[in-house]
């Protein structure tokens, strides 16, 4: 029996059930049980995430269930998982990545748009992500970026009720919940870069649980693992935190990995971008190189200014 700790949101349950199905198809055919967990990020639906816990707000309680042996493993949206791993746990599997970019959603009654430039002057955009806010403001300083909380269905309902002119969500979550038809505009590089590890799942188990680690290695995607190792290394080296206005884009071609990192000021006024490449086997070092290039280009001052706001 493998017990999976998971949040109760529709997206988290999709992720847990996806993992359960993958495990059941392995030659060993283990039995799987879901262990629902309520996190601080789930109970507080009003404050901005960075104001009441920041990094790890959606993962800590789920991780504790594994450490307490109430569960054997935890599945996360990898972009929510801090780069500093929790003592006693190991990132044991990273399955194939879903589409990683962001998506703009408009109300059902809104006219179609072909780009950010088509949005009305001063449009109210719902997103709680400083990364998305900064990149949109860099493109359109007139936009009104508004905090929005709640699960995917709640955010879409608020959009359709007229509280926002548009909202931004991860394309991966929309696809997993079979809501891709609501996407009005794909937000892609070089205009908008996704978050570190966006679209990827991260599966943790106890560091001492070698049997489960062996099981989980069978569902890891080598390409996705290389991409996220580079991206998470970039984030870790910058010491930016998962709520920093930092975007990343990695690509594997053969045995080569290319990583681009983009860092902005919170108001979108300043933007720096750097790219580096290396061998897939050195994915972690590629992330370090991009971080060092960003630091040389002024990232430290930018991050310090953002944290003081």
C-alpha cells in the first residue's frame, strides 16, 4: 500500500490521482490510497501569499504528513516546492511535464484578443503572482494588476461575474482540469516567461524509504528532470524565493540544455535577461551560470529593492 498525501483542491486531487494511476500501472501494481491534507494556503483565501507564509505555504503540511509516516509520499506542483529540500525528505520523482506557459482568460462575453496590446486601457487583470504582474506591467504599464485567490474554478467564476477584465492562470492546470477551452491568449516567451518548474510535478518521499524511491524512479522523465534541475538551481543560487518576479525557460536538445532567466522589478520597469547552455548532465551548473550572469547584470540590487517593497 502506497499512501499519497495531497491537498483537497481539484487540481491537487487531479495530480494525486494521476500519480496513483501511474503507480498502479507499474509491474509491481501497488495499491494506492490518498490522504487529504488542508494547508495554510488553502484556509487563508484572502491575503496575498507572500504576506502570510510565502515559500512553502502549500507544501509544509503535506510534507509533515510524510515525515510523520501518515503518508508515504507527497505530490506537489513543483513550482510551489522550495528549492531547499526539507530535512528527511527527498525529491524522488519528476514525471513528464505538461505545457508550462501562462494563459490569459477573458469573460465569456468578451471579444477575442490577439495579444496583450488588444486589452482595453487600464484593464483589471487578476493574478497574485509577482512574476506575472511584473511581466505584464513591463508590456503594459497602464494595466491594473489585482490580487486574486482561490482555486481555479473560483477564479474563473470571479472573472465571469465581472470582478476582473481578465485573469492569468497556468496553462498546465487548465489542461489538467479540462478547462483549456477557456484560454483566450497563450502568454509565451519572449513576452512572458513561466515560473521555475511550472507545469512539472514533484514527488517527495522519506529519505530513508529506499523501497519507495526505487518505485518512483520508474516514472521519472529524464528530460523534465534536467529542465527543472537547471531552473531550480537558478532560483536557489539567486536566493530569490518562489514568489520573486523571476521567469525561466529551459530546453533540451540532444545532450545540450539551454536555460534563459528573466528577472524584473515588481513594477515591471526594469528587466534583465541572461542565457547559458551546457551538457544535460550538468543541468544544475547551467542554472548556477545563468544566476551568476543575472547577478553580474544587477540582479542582487533588483531583488533587494523588490524585497523592501
